[in-house]
C-alpha cells in the first residue's frame, strides 16, 4: 500500500506531465511554408481519427501488466503516424484512469549507443519524476539495469584508469620545471612547479572518484538487478506507455540497436512500448540479422499492430483544394489564363494523382507559396496560373523531368518544326526520351501533364496536331508553350528587355487618359522597353480598347515612327514591323463612324510620315500589289485614304524645306518613293539635287540609300554583315554617271560615319560601269 505522501507525489508528477503536454497542444499548428508538423489536438483532426485514437488510449489504459507489451502503429511516411500518436496522448491525459506516457524520439540522439542510453535515461527520469522514495528507487534500479545492458559505465571507468598516467605526467613536469629554472627566477619556477604538483594530486583523486562512479556493473548478477527492477515496476499504479517515434528515419544499424533494446525489455512489468514506423523500411533494416526475414523478427517483438486507418484520398484532395484556393484564388482570373474547365481537367489529371497523403499536399502547397510571389504583381500574374500550378507539381514530385524542361525548349515549343522537314520520327523519339525522365509510377500522369502544358508537342504523343491559329490564343493566355512566356516559368522573373505583365496592363489601363499614357510611355522608353512594348501591342491586337482610340491611336503613331530603322537581328520581324502592324490591326477595333477621322487626325498631329505611308499602302484600292490580294480587306475607306495622301504631301513638302533634318530620316528613301507616287516625279528629284549639292549631303544620302543585311556561306556558324546598293534606286534619283562623278571627288575618310557607304557605292558604280569584275557576293 502506498502512503499518502507517495500518492501525493505521484499525483503531482502526473499533473506536471499533463501541464507540459497541454502547453504543447496549445501552441498554434504551424501551417507555414515547409511545415510538416503533425497535429496535436482533436480540433485539428481533418482525417476523422479521433475515435480510433480514443479506442487505443482505452486499450493502453485498461492494461494490467505483470509483463510488458510491445505494440506498433504502422503506416507509410506522411500518412499521419505522429499525428495519431498525439491524438492518443491527448486522450490518455483526458481519462481519469489514463496511462502515463513518454514520447521518445531516437532520431535526435545520433549513434546506436547514444540512442540506447537515452532510452533508459528518459524512462528512468519519467519513473523518478514523482520524487518519492519509491519512485527514485525505481529510477535508480532502471538506470543500473540499463548501465549493464548498454555498457554505459565503460567510458567513466576508462577515464578513471587514465588518471595515473595523467598524474605521472604532471608530477614529472613539475620536476622538469624546477630543474629548468636553475639560474633563473626561482620563485616563479617554484610557483609553476607547485601548481603542476597540485594538478597531479587532483587528477589522481578525480580518477578514483570516476572509477567508483563508473564501477563496472557488468559483474553484478543481471538476474538479481532485473528481479529487483521488476518488483519495483509492479508497484506502479498504472502502466507507462513509451512511444518510440520516427524509427524509420534512423540508419539501418541504429534501427537494429534500438529494436534489440526494446526486445530485451519487452516484458518488464507495466512498461508498454508503442513503436511507430513504416514496415518496409524497418523490415529491410532487420533483414541482415534475421536471415533475410526482417518481418519475422518484428513479429517476435510486437504483440499487436495498429495500422493507420485508411484516409479517403478525397479528403486529402478536398483539404488541398481549400488551402490552394486561399493561396492562389486571387489570381484565378480570366486575365491570368484561368478557366474553370481547363483547371478542372488539370487538377484531376495532373495534380491529384500525386497527392497520396497530407504530407504530399503540404509539400506542394509550400512550393506554391514560395513561388507565387515571384510571378505576382498586385492582382496581375505574369504567367498562366494553371500552367504555373502544373509545373509546380512537377517541380515537387518529378524534379528530374521539371529540370529537363528548360533545356528542351526547342522540342517542347516546336519552334523549328516544319511539316515537310522529315524529322517527325526523330522528334517523337526525343519526346519519349524526355518522358522517360519521370518516375515509372507517375509516367502516365507526367505524359498527361506534358500534353496539357505543351499542346505544340501533343502530336508526338499520339494526340492532336494543332494549327498555327492556336498560337495567338496561347500567347494571349500567357501559356508556357508560347515562346514569349516560356522562359518566365523557369527563370522565375520577366526576362531582361521584356516588359512585365504588370507594366503592360498599366499601359492599357492608361489609354483613356492622355497625360497618364504619355507618362507611362515615357517610363517604358526610359527603361529601354519600347521594342518589347510594340511586340506586345502586335500580339494584343484583340484586347486593345477601341473606345480609347482618340488617346491611344496618336501614341501608337508616335511609337511606330520612333522605331523606323530599328533592328533586332531578324529583318522580317523588326520593332518597326511590329509597331506599324499593331497600328494597322488596331484600326479594326475602332468604331467605323470615327475610324477615318481619328486616323487622319493622328497623322496630322504626329507627323508620322512613315506610319501614314504604310497605312495608305495597305488600304489604297489603287495600289496594284494590295488590290490583287484575294483577302484584301481595307480598314480605311477610299475617302480617308485620299485625304491622308493630301495631308501626307503637305507634311513632306514642309519637312523638305529643312534639308539636313530630312536627310537624317532613316526612312528617307521610302519617303522619296511615296512622295513621287503621291505627288509628281519632279518634286523629289529637285529636292535631291538640292540635297547633294554639298559633299556632306551626298555622303548622307549614300548612307540612306545603302541596304544593310547579312550573308553566310556553307559551313559558317555566324552571319556576316553585308551592305549593298540597288541600281534602280541610284539611277532613278541621282543617275549612275553623276553619282560616280561625286564619288570620285569625295574623300570617304572625311566623313567617317558615311565612309563605308561611300566606298561600297563606288564599288557598285564601278561594277555597273564595267570598271570592276563581278563580285559573286554582290546581289
């Protein structure tokens, strides 16, 4: 019978243990980025496991043990073993007759010996926590028992045995010090020698103490120690449940050490071990010591298994969906490429199959939470939100495949594929090799994801071969299969020289206010993003607001005119082409009753002669080249075209009065051709006579006449800049003989900015006059 003091002490210890557990449970659950913390309370349970935990707690509390037990909670990583353990301990504390418990995590203790010593030490601390005489005796008995089993006394005994050597060394050192000090400062040497002698005595004394403390108890009869321990453990009023968690995280040799200790102590009275592990990992670790049958080894240790209740995957998916909505919901808009149908297909086909448990869901949510801010600017998302979520899923669960995507841009986007190229078989093989980088169990899902992300490549997997017309749609939706947006998904930022989605939207929103739009364009220009802006205008012809044409159209005229002559390495897709093409397409979105008036006014207010000329050409039914096209569909009526020609001629005549200014126009020759076409033959010729009356004027005109391009020969890896002249242009506006006479009297070195043009013109003139052999590279 326990006395009142012992019972009070036991009550106090249990109360203190419960208080510590309550403090832990009161902490808010960490759901932040990277969090995989198990739940602690029934209120946090989303998987309906509280009843199961309550039943296990009842079983553990109702045990009356003359011998111990070993139970196991089995389940795979991420399926909630630790969460179930926490629910069980909560239920144990809630019961009046609940068993005492101890949570032991071996993973933090390092090697196998340390794990074994820590196991005995923590159980002993828990048993001695009442601070009664009986409790302290139980704790001491368990420590003596553990010291015999783990050999914990060996290090102390070894250290004590070394004290004689240390003492000898220190004593000798004191003698050497005195001897070496002869002839020197003897009082100082005496002090040093005295100190070393004292240390030698202290080392000897400490060695004796350590030897006594670390007395090798392996010579004590183990049966006697165990019998004493068992008697004291039977005095416990309720069992102590020792939860051993994270066993499957240990190294195989540490797993074996731990389970050997559990097996050796499995029948101690009132001690219940509850082991938490993934069976396949622990069985594999035990195979080397169990003749290849680790499962049989475990069966000899564990009396009863508690397998985690099956969690309906629908609960995982629903929980993930709720958390994802809170995280990414603000960006699930049509402007960010979201559609309910596509998202539903992507979620079911590309994301859900990877989410087997709550840990999978948390891992993916953490990755999404990290990367969303890198693409977000206010409510604007720089990329397609659905593509982003699919790619994040591949990043987390198929990292090798995800890493390979950026390196396979040409394959995925099919930028260089032509139907007649004869490479279809090769491309299919490359696509299959890319898919092989995914894990076998996820290959079907990975294939579905690639087809969803890159419809450009779907044909290679046996799917649809999409027509060119779909590319504009993918571009407007900011899809990863679009060359413009592909890098953003992997570089995690807008590429250098590219206007961000946020800035482009700011441009569009400013089109209703002239002052605001002027300021926005000035900022874009200052940031060197004009080329990117016109590219976006060219791609966004269906989304530019036609109702704001009174403000936007003149700005588009100005932007296009400022890019005349701008080059980017592709002669067929220069910023100038993007700019005038975007302006031409934008006219279609303007109401027909004001379109002509606004276009004419834009030409009048901006003086954008090059833009005006191209629009006249595209909409003039008298232009033979355009009128013969079967799809000729002018944006401007004939009345507007005629009025624009009149305004254009008025402006070119006014500009021609300032010869140096007009000579500086990079589109000079085109303007002279249009002047001759809209007006008369004589006016531009008379202007040229005036312009070339000076050597500088002639040199400048030569630069404007020269055609600039590149050439390459078989085997070349790069193109070489190449300049040329058209004979018809020189002959029509200057005359071959007159041009040759001017070249003969001008020293090109005097005009270094035009020197190349003058020398190239002379070479062509000599060829045309038969004074030079034909150059095969002259076109």
